[in-house]
C-alpha cells in the first residue's frame, strides 16, 4: 500500500490576486471545476493507496477537511504544523508518524497544487516506484520537458531516459534560457517535479545520515503531538527550533541511493498565470477566458474575472495576463508572469491588505465578506453551512443587527432562542451573549450590520465553540 502524503501549505504568490496567503492556490479551482487539492486527492486514490496524510497549517485545517469531504474522502490524517518550516521537517514529521506503526510504509510525497491530467498513468508510475522504494531506494519523479523552461529545476541523468527508473547524476537549479535550451536539446534532463517516494524508515535513515540536526526537534514535535478534534497538532515548542529547509537541500541532493522515475505525460505546477493559460485549452487565437470576460482582437492572452460584478474586456491585447477579483486587478505581460510575486511584495511594503487577505474570509462554519466598512460601522454578508453554528460569544465594543435573506437562522440572544426566516431580523446589544446557527439543509445567508467603537475580528469573548477555538480567535 502507498500512503499519499500531501503537502498543503504555501502562499502561491505567483498566482496573485486569486491565490493569497489567507487562501492559497491549492484550494482554488484554477483549472477545471474542482480545486487543485481535491484533484490531487482523487488522483492518489485506488486499491493500491491508503488514506491520505495531509500536512497543513492551522489556518487551513477546516478548509482541508471540508474539501476532503467534498472529494468523497473520509478517514485521512491531518497533521498541523505550528508554523511553516518548508518541506524537509514536514516530510520527516510524516515519516516519523507513519513509522510509529509501520517503518516499511511506502510514502508518496506530493505537493497538492500540481496539475496531472492523466491520473491513471501517474498511478501506474507510482505502482512501479513502490516496488523500488520498498527495497530501500529514495525516488524522485522527473517530467519529460516539452520546452526550455526557466521556472523549474532540472534532474540530470547519465543518459536519455528510457521509461524506467534510472540513477540521478545531479540536481540543477533553475537555469537561464540559454542553459535550459541546451539541457532540453541534450535529452538527458528532466524537470524536477518535487514529488518523492520512499519508505518511512528509509527517509528517516537518510535524515539521520545527511541532516541529523532535524531529528531531535521533529521527533520531539511528533512525540508531543496533541489531538484537536480530528486533527493532530505537532508540538509547537520543539518545532520552533527546526531549520527552514526543503527536502531537496536537506537530503535529496546528498543521497547516494536516489533514483529517478520518468513521467512522460502532461504535468504542471501552475507556477504562474502563463502556466494556467497553457493548461486551460486556449482557443484558436491562443486566448483563455474565465468568468465575465470578453476578448476583442486579442492573441495569446488570459482574461479572467472572479467577480460577477466585474466585466473584464480586452481589446487588441497580445501576450497579456488580466486577472480581476472584487478588490484587485492584475495586468501583466505574459513573459513576466514569474514576477507577479514582486507585486505582492510591493503591496506588503505599502501595507495593502490585498497582498495577503481576501474580502471573503473562510471559517469552519462557512464564510463572510465585508460589503461596507467605515469608522464606526461595518456591513457583512455571512453564509452559514447547513447544520453549522458559530460560537456562543459576546463583544465588548460593538452591537450587531442581523437580517436573514435566505434560509433559516436559529438565534440565541442571552436567554432567548428563536428561529428567523427570510426578511426577519434581530438586534444583538453590546455585551449580549449570542449565537447564530443554521438548522436547515441549505446554506443560510444573512446581512450583519455592526456598529461600535472597534470592529476587529478579535473582539470576541467565546463561551462555547464546537471547533475548539480559543479566546479572540476569528469567527
């Protein structure tokens, strides 16, 4: 059996404004109807696969469980990193967790934001790799390049691949264009997909040999792991001392028993909007349109609107990327797609919340978005999932008015509990203990009007919470 280990962190800055720190690209439907994370879950499912082990951050834990359920996956394990520390400690934590019950467990470690259209072919290659991994080898997956790409690292082989696993000569960092052209034309290089396979025992031994400093703190973090609802939180104190390093640098580039499995089918890490355009089946003019978008006399361009209220219209554009959300618009030359992350850095430097935050804020019970905000008032749209409930809470600095616009709300205000239906409203005085629930079978939507001297999300005194969040936590 192969255990999929899905790495589900990161910020995806090269796909801003649709991917941001608060909701990175793996949770978004960039190509197709489901998210990249859900596609990854489905791809690594079958008789030869165990339930997935997902490694993610605390902020994403409920998004992960919701999307797992939507993908029809139950019974997987979710490990929570106290803070992001790159892939080396994450992989080691997963290996130690699995080795506690089965040191020979075969791990397939994969990012959760890649596109691999031919899932069956990938599963075939994974089965082939599992046999080699069971013999103690460390494996990495190499992609047959179809162009000289400067955005990927490369794997150098001793000769052209023949479709079977071969020893790795060396890792090559992202090259300039001339070097990439030379490597691709030689036929002895593959793209580095960042996908690995090995047994739990083999990778632990590799860390012991090549990166021993990781073992004490990560082992302590796993040993001190605490269960929180259906999640497992790694111990924060030892985790804080772990080095921030990728599995490539920590172990793989030093290993002497590393094999490469060539994968000849289509693959992309969606590392930029130019990659999204390529993977989205451009029309006869090379254009890709998404949402409310119109192209007039455009070529090789991507026009995408993520808001029903924003119509994107391009006239005479060539090799241009235009992506609009409700609070930001990106316009870039397609040849400079890799520089989008510099826009995020520029926005951070000027303190713009659009750099990292979305107007829509996801919560375990649903989501909300701010419709209007001023000095002493805020108007929100709140959507609560069927059967979900916000915490029993009160506020020190604000009062609230709730107006139900669809569905049914069960509302608690101090000692009074009542049902509100469409067009009904209720007032929540400052300091009142209150709760909002959705007892129905369809999503419930309401408009919330807040008034007060402070409207921050941390103005919460929480009394009961089915999601085990602490005082001052959002939502």
